[in-house]
C-alpha cells in the first residue's frame, strides 16, 4: 500500500521506518529539497498549498497523512476532496492550529485549561491581564511551536514589550500554571473506533523545547484522568490516527496545555520502549489495521539532541542506549536526533541516564 505524507521531517522519516516492515511504500511532500525524510523515501518538492503537487501525492497514495499540524486548511480540504483517505481528519487539524479553538474544544469537553482570553490590541492585553492576573503567558494563536511565539509576563512592565514582540497577529493570554510536572498522553484510534492508550509520559522542557521524556510515569489516577480526556477528544473529533495531549500537573490534577494531531516527540521512547511504537500504531490506525499493544517494556527515557548529535560510540557504550540521528545538518536550537535508554529496573535506567545527560548538554541535577 502507498502512504503519502504531507511534510518530510523526522516524524515522516520515523513513520516510514516503522512502515517498511509492514510492506508499505511512502512518498513525502515538502518545500525543502533537503527534507530529512527524503533520504529514505521519494520526496515531492513543493509548497503545501501547491494543488498540482498535492494531486500528484493523492493520485499515487491510497492514504495520506501529515507530520506537522500546520498543514494549510486549503491543502487539507483539497486532499479530502481527492479519492484518497486523509487522516487524522481535517477538523482535528483545524482545532489544533488555533489555540483559541483548541481551548474552546477542551472546555466543551470538560477538560480543564488555564484561564485564557483573546488579545487583538494593547488595550485588550491590559484588560486581559486585569482579569487573568500576572504571571501570565502571551502566545500567538497560530503557528507557535517549541516555545516560539510566546512571552511570559511577570510584571506590568512586561506588557508593552511583549505586545511589541508579538502583536499584530491574533494572540491569546493564558494564566501561568505553577505546575509540579508536565505529562503527555498518547492515544491511537482506528477507523473502526477501537482505541489504545500509552502509559503516561513525564516531560521536561528547557526554553520551551522538550529535552527529556520518561515513561511510564507511575501515577495511575492521573493516567486514567488523562485517558478519559483523550477518549472524549478522540470521539468528538471522530479521530483516526495517533493523538498527543500535553498537560500540566497541578495539585494532582491535569490542566491541558495543547494537543498535537500526529505522532509526537514525547512518544519517541515507544520505538524501543513499548510493544508497538507510536509510529506503527499511527500507520495501523490510518490503514484500518488492528492496533498493537501499547504496553511498556520496562522503563524508558528519551533525550532530544538539540543543535548537534553526540558522539555515536559514547552513546552506544551505555548499556540499553539507542541512537536516532535524523540526517539533519547541525544548527543551533534544531532537533537533530534523539537517544532512548531502556532498562528493566529504574536503578539501571538512572545509572545509564547519568552517563547520557552530559552527552546532550544536560546536567544530571536537573532531572532528579
Ligand atoms: P507550548 O508551546 O504551549 O507547548 O509551551 C511550551 C512550554 O512552555 C510548555 O511545555 C511549558 O513548559 C511552558 N508553558 C507554556 N504555557 C504555559 C503556562 N500557561 N504556564 C506555565 N508554563 C507554560
């Protein structure tokens, strides 16, 4: 079967790597000639709203999916008009592309969020700060990722500079959540509505970028709360594929931050750390195949490699460590790969982690 992917980054690349053993073929559409998935599958170079290129992809593929959530709405609609199956559904993409719609949907489903207000002028920002109070986070409603397009407001002097930095596009002001930890829920829903949930993942960010994920997090009550939230979202969106939801944990309750209608960085550990990876389950879901077990195989931790890859031999010298280079040129701030460490026992995991952390520029004391 032929699978088309809109976007040719590392997520498309890992989807293809998971799909080849299933006998699938892939083509990706990406504006960049050097998109890293192009190293392992044919790449159609073209803009995401290039109707001719989209048609070319749709004519070749039986199923089309995407590897990032900012696929233009017009492209999603154009693909849905073709004879291919396009999943996850365009409605889920639309909800995830705008932080206001996303939060409104969470509220409608009874999923708690930080307090929020739309902001389209400096006056509205001042009024919103009056209602939400400081500290707060000002975010662009669209096209934000990895902490880009957001500013934390701690004092009233921060209001004008934040407006100058971000104003001019629709914004959202959110209450700052003094969270105890951040977690994510990954779930996959098949074409027949069958749904599977992965164990709860704990995430650590630095400068808005995910640096470390650990799973499973032994917190059964939080996990079942997260799975309930995910189930309601999947059903409401008539979702097919893998969905990730990121939450803050405050006072032992979940507060939703955002969702991603695609495979997610906080699920990379599942390649070695779960019976079926998130990538394989996404493909199984969109192809109408039976979903695979999400059971964790012991304990896993995933470390992102930001800017450059660590030395291969140093990583592989750590028992249980796996090396994933995405084939991307090194660039400050760029996700170029990840490492996964898997162990049967948490103690062994910690010993290996202490050796890997310095290799990716992190201090052991940050992640006790
Ligand atoms: P986002 O791009 O919305 O996922 O934000 C990136 C990271 O910034 C989150 O994972 C948090 O670590 C932090 N952050 C975002 N929004 C808030 C908030 N309302 N309160 C506290 N921290 C936040």
